[in-house]
């Protein structure tokens, strides 16, 4: 509105409705970042060949073309069905997956009778295919809320299946079918994230305890006994998985995911206190009573015991030596000796190869990529009005965060070693397929988060003279 006076014309605020401004899609930014991710992966592949043989590997062009085509197909799916999705999620997945293929190929050169990179490329293709299917077919992520109990039943079945198969390296976390090895727990974690998000979204008010507090420690208020049932049940289930399958990593991930979502749903710090207490009690009890877990705890407490006994360095000791040898800038791709770790160099300990050959600088860059992936997931959750979507985004991002912490902590000696796979980097078909499913779900949720708001222009409602 314009008012004229003796001193001139003034501009005043009016009640004109704000004009809706569509958020920027940023698909061009995503495409540019994908190109950079593919080029960096091809550069790493070529660097390995030059360091080992003095020539560019003959398969460099095919590797780059294959990774580029997969990334382009995934980008087209996002551009078509989720145009407002976060532009960083897909490029981060492509770069981490590409770097994982490079590291596995580099270790394959040390094991001529055991080549894992071609198989990992096949699994990566299946993972990107699943990503594309999820992005194209899942129009509304809220549909998943209807199948919460189907998800939890499926997750429990997947967690119990490995018990029927013989243990591998002391743990029962794999099943073997027609020559293929599958880790069902990788798929179970996504189903559990969906169930936890749906359950807590529907019961968050009941779990946000009110009334008389039965326990209080300084400023930390603990929940009443009446509402401790769900967390106790989850604790007992996680301990049961640990005892039956001898898998410390899955149990920690399983329980930690529930506690994080419980805190996000209720906002009560008491749940964190109870969760940490129960996790500590369960880990200590099983660590002393279960021989396989106890041996890993002893290796963590005394990583150089085998050297003192004249038996040579064990896996944890070799991993620490690899990190130390890497220094700040690393020895260079293809020049390290992380293969001395043994049979788990391509899976559990692949981060040691990255630390030795890329150094602290490269390792920090990898952790920053994981941190950025988790941060974008949390940002997506905070932007959503829907409680289920908020918890789902936070849960999926927390899976990546917890898994990276558990694995990185194990290979660096921070916590006892577990048998989990580093997301996207480590050898493991089940892991890479599941991680692409997580990125696909985050893409769908972030699309909904960015397209639900009408961004208002700061100039709406003003008329200039």
C-alpha cells in the first residue's frame, strides 16, 4: 500500500498474502558432483595401477564407464521422481562406493587367487538398481508406516536365520545359499528403522513419561518403571542376538538405534541414561561369559599380547601399524602393506588400508563424507512436520553413524572389534545393497521435506514507490 504526504511517498506493510516461491531443485549441482565423484574414483583406480605396474590399468576406461552409467541412471531417477531431494546424498554414495571398489581392487593385487572387486561391482550394480526402484516406485514414504509390524516380523526372521547355519570366523551372521554368502542382519536394520519410527511416532506421548519420577540422579530424570517395558524388551532382544550369533556389532547397532530414536521421539534424557546403563551391563556380561566375544575384548585390551608372546602381530596390532605407517599424507595408493592384516583386510579392516595409503588427510576426508551424509539425514528429519518421516530420516542416518563409529572404533583400538562392514567401502554384497537402499529412502524423505514448504520472499507484502 502507498501513502502520499507532504514529505513524499512512503512504503507501508500490507496484508497482501505472501507469494509462494518454489525451492530450487539443484539437480544440476547434483549432476556436477556426481561427475566429480566418478572422476575421483577413476583417478584412484589409475593411481593404483601406476604405483604397482607403472601403467594405467587396462580396465580403467571400462570401470569409469560402468560407474558413470550407474550414477547417471540413479541421477535420472532422482531427477524424474524426486526433483527436490537433497543434492548431496547421491554424489556422496557414488564417491564412497567408487572409493570402496578402488580399495578392494588394490587389495586384490595382493591376493591373485581371490579377486573380490568384480563381485563387489556386481553387488554395487544391484544396489544402484534397488536405489532406482525405490526412488521410482515409492511415491510416498508414509506408506511404509502401514507395514510396521510386517517389518519387525521380517527383521526378526532375518536376524534368526543365521542361527541355522554354521559359524564363520566364530560368528553366526551369514547364510550360504547356492554358493552365495548373505548377511541378513544388514537388511534387518532397515526394517527395524521403519518399525521403530512407526512405533515411536504412534506412542511418543505415552513414552514421554509424566507424573512422579521414581529415580533422580542430580539433574538427570529417569523414567518411571511403568514405561521401561519397551526398552527392556529391546535390550533383552539385543543381548539374545549377541549370545546366539556372537555378533557384538549388530547388537550394539540394534540397541543404539532404538535408544537414539526413543530420545528423538520423547526428548527425555532419561532414556539415554537408561540405554547407556543397559548397554554397558549387557556388553560386560556377555563379554565375560561368551568366549568369542571375550576373546575380542582381550584383543582390544592387549593388542600387542601376541607380539610379546613371540607369535607375531595380530589383526588389531597390524591395523594400528598400518595407521601409524600412513602418517599425515599416506604412502600412496597401491604402496602400503595393509594386506598383512590377513583374511579380513578387504572387509572388517579395509579402513586400515585407507589410513595407510591415504594418510590422516585422506581418512579425515572419508569421515567428513560420512559425517556430511549423516548431517543431511538429520537436517531432513528436522525439516519434516510428519513425526514418522522425522524419525525415519533420523533413524536411517543414525544407522550409518553408529556403523561407522563401531567399525572405525574397532580397527583403531577405541572399542572392541566387531564383524560389521564399513558402509560402501568394505567387501560385502549385503552391506552395499542395504546402504544404497538407505540412501534411496533418504532421497524420498528429503524430497518430501524440501517440497512441503512454501518459501516466502522477504519483499512480499511491500509496494515500492
